[in-house]
C-alpha cells in the first residue's frame, strides 16, 4: 500500500541510507496512516525504510496527545508538582513523570549537541545571556 504524497519536511532517519538526514529531496513519501490520531507512516524511496512522522521528535514513543504533552510540561515548568499536574491535566501521575523524564533528557541532549556543535561552554552561554538581559534592560 503506497499513498504517494511527498513529505518534504521529513528526512530519512536510517543512517545506512544515501539520503540520511537530507530534507527536500522528494524521497520521503506518506506510505500509510496508523493509530487513533491517524499519524503518518513515512517511507524513504531510496532505502525503503519505514518510520513514524514522530520518529526524530521529542514526541516519539509517547502515546499522549501532543497538546496534552505541552500542557503537562507547561504546568511543571510553572512549578506544579507531578500530582497537581496529573489532576489539572486529567492524566495519570506516572504518565506525567514519564513525560517530564523524557523532556529533561531531550533538553540535556539538545544542549550537549549545541555546545559540541559550536564548541562553547555552558558558562559562556549563561554569561552571554546575562549580559544581553542587562543590556536590554538599560535601553
């Protein structure tokens, strides 16, 4: 079954593919839909690798609705406890903890990746942000 709709915002996540991580080549198509939210099942025409539209995102592996996940994170960032967040979002406390754990790991990995990519230290970013906020406050 092949629903040949081009998916230009996606790239092949298969490290063995010749088009690995290259966007906009026309090699990624919508192959099928799955689940109650009818998510896209994508396929790389280069290597025939099939993957979810959520594959390379923070939401991959979480079965909760994306808007609910965002709501949970905002509650937690606002200082609510896991239990308060679970009640407010009307979901299980274990689900809240799972979302938070994944969010923290995602943030750490993203920051590590940025620091390595630009060859800078976290302290340098903090100093820069502090100086910018003071400078912005004087103007």
